[in-house]
C-alpha cells in the first residue's frame, strides 16, 4: 500500500515540505494540482471505508494461534525489520508529524518536482510545442530522474537480525519506494483501519514475510493455506500498545524535563497542524471565489501567512489571534473576508466545525518576542507586506526573499472589495456603494 496516487515503480523525491516546490511552479499549475488533490482525497476516503470493511472481516477470519510457530515467525520478522531483537528492546518512536505529512504528500511532491524539472529542461531545450516536449522528455529521461532526490530513508540496525540480508534489502526497498522514511508504527493506533500509515506498513511487512518464509523449502511445505499475516501483525500491535505506554511512562518518570519538552512539541505540532488546516481551507476557498486569480489564491497556500494564536484560559472560548507585523492592511482585511466566505460556502453539517476552526475571540498585534520566531513567507506580492516591514528590511534582503517591486495597483485590496460584494447581502452592498 502506498500514499494516494503513488506506484512502487515511480521516481522517489525528497519528502520535504511541498511549499518549497510550489514556490517555483506556475500558480495555475499549483491551483490545478490542488483541485486534483481534493478529488484524490474524496477517492481516498471512499477507499478507506472499503478498507475498514476488509479489516473488520479479517479480524473474524481464522488466524493462527498466537503461540504457534507461524505466528511467532511473522512477529519475529516484523520485530527484526523494526530493529527489536530482544524483549528489552525499545520500540522505535512513532512517525512524527513531519514524517506523516511527508509520506502523505510524497506522491504530489514527486509530481511537482517532475513538473518543475520538465519545465526547466523545456526552457533549456527551447521546446516550442507538445511534440517537442515529449521528444525532450524521452531524450532527457535519465537527467530528469537524477534531478529528483530520493526519500531520506533510515533503516533500523540489522547486525543482530536473523533475516538474511537479501530479504532485508528487498523489504527496505519496498518501504523506500512507498515514500516511507523508516519502518515504525503509530503504537497508539493498533487498529489498522484507523491509521493509513500502520495499514500500509503492516501490508508491506506481511508481503515480505511471505517471500522470506516460502523461500525456505521446509517452511513452504508447512504453509498449506494462505495466511492472514496482516491480521497477525495487527494482533501483535494490540499488545505493543500497552508496552509502548509503559515505555513512555518509564521515560517520563526518569526525565521530567523530557516530558515538558514533549508536551511543548505536542503543543507546537497542534498549533502548526491547526494553522495548516486553516491555510488549506483558505486556499480551497480562494480557488472557488477567485477562479481567474491564481496569483491571489497561492498566497493562502503558505502556512506562514496564517497568524499564530494563543489558547484561551476558558476551555469553551475561542483562542486569541496574533496578527503578524509583516502583514499589510490589505492582506489583513482580505483574510477575515475569505474566512467569512469559507463559512458561507460550508454545508450545514460542516459549518459548525468550520466556524470553530476559524473563530477567534479577539486579536492582538505581534510583540517583539512573537516577531523573533515567526517566519515571514517569501515571494508574496509586494502589497502583502506592511509598509513598516518594507521600510525596516534592507533592499538586498527583500531581493533575496523574492519580494517584487511595488505595483501601481493594490490587487489584494481589489480582491477584498470584490469578495465583499459576494459575502454581504445585496442591500448592504448597495448601501455601502452609496456611502462611498
């Protein structure tokens, strides 16, 4: 199993943030690519429901006894590939947020990298039409593949493994070709139907165990019927959930500082994830309300455009927004209007969750401490940045950030007024027009 749209024979790119690839691409391509992702996500959700049904059925299928030689073989192969060779071995840490996002975006990152390489080579080769582009791709296919960095893969130590090297290599290759940075599980989600990562990992391990097991003639003779190796791995994961919880509890008792660090990282990941959700929602909304303005739409794809926030002391109150000092008045006016459009476009069922995601009880300007660590997005239109930020930033730094020269027209303010006509009732729009 691979991330949506992936194939095991495809070129494997770096699993870095997709934003860095999008910066180099034509905004129209970015918007088209986003629409394809939305469609792929719907198909993925449908496939996941079907997969859940299969997993539920597999639970009721007959599995070999947990103490049988067959079950022990599957578990030992799994533990060997994870680098757990003894009862005292520590379970590898679960995939981080960055690793999960890199794996989920692996296919789209690769497509964006290939597209960028083709565009660069087309310009270099002076390809004028589609036929010449196809010829160029055929002639430079090796160069295009070399231009794409493989996934940064880290296998577990194998010095104590009883699995022959050839089968270890084959298994690692399958994980690399699937966009995985390493072999591990989310130990808190043993039910495979609840974790795409765990489900894909278990499938690859089960497939490679089968290849290794039947390679031995004596074992192959004993294997009289097909074994649900994935089901055995899931059963083992159920017991490992308790072991991982104990492992984490022991670590927390030993190092209280580590616990504080872990909680802080979890908070930052949660904040980052919320901001990513907001950025994606605003980007999708911009595509709908500004179909002919891709240069406006791509602004909202960057998560750093989304302001940070502070949780409220009251659990039922929305957080307080921290407005970045680099953002212009035009951008600060357009963003709330875009949020209002997102709420209006949401269906009745999802509208409360959209309001909860975008809702803020108040806002405050960023202070010096906020500005120290807050990233400033690059390559946005000039009018997206505040006058103070432009005045306080050296010209060479502005050039290095890819900020273009000032334009005579403030396209963000134009977009704000255009969107305001769509989010306000016609009577209010006419009243405002008369006042102005």
